[in-house]
C-alpha cells in the first residue's frame, strides 16, 4: 500500500473519531497552503477560507457536544453514516491532492472512518465502563489523538504538498 493511501486511511480513522475534524484540517490546509489546489475538481470548495472556517467551527462544536452526557452514540445510523461520508470526502481530497485516485481515496477514507468509529467506540466503552475511567477524561484523550494525528498528517513538510 503506498504512503498516500495509508495516510488516507489514517485521516479516515480521524473522521471516525470526530466526524468534522478530518475535513476541517484538510480544508484549512488547502485554504492556507494551497488556495489554487483542486482547481478543476468538484472538491475545490474545500480550498475556500470560508469553508475552512465553517468546518473548524463545526469541529469545535463537535468537540464540545461529545462531552454532553446525552450525546448520541456514534454508531447510530445517522452519526455512523455521517462519519463514513466525512471520511470518504476527506480521503478523496487527500488522495486527489497527492495525485492519486479520488475514488480509491474516497473508498479508503470511508473504510478508515468505519474502523475509527467502531474501534474508538469500543475502546471508549471499555475504558469507561470496564476500567472505570471518567468519560470526559477518555473523550479528551480521544480528542488529543484525533487532533495530533490530523496535525501530523497536515504538517507543511508532510505528505500533502503543492501541485506542480
């Protein structure tokens, strides 16, 4: 598996953890570092600073909303589907910028979101229900993993680079 697709899987996993995090980081990267990127693409809207700002606000709201005791379960159909779509969108954009197949990127990003959704649902449940850790603490740790992974994948000297 080439490096781009491995990183596409990782950004999909982030979308499974926090549905708005992956597209927010990708859009921020595109809007600030590659405003002309994806020029002939249906995904060009991600390069807009307005889109980047909206996605960051939504990601911030999700970070807060996740800590509410009655927040819906990420494995419920609407939330699950939203995470898969977020992973697919993020994977498609990530792959296209890297010059790889958009369709493969969408598929791999969506698969990563499925993995991230299910794995982190069970990890969080195990840590809170079986190990007795406070849910807000576990949620904050998950936030840190999602942010750190996204940050690493979007660093200027890492992977996503300007098109020639």
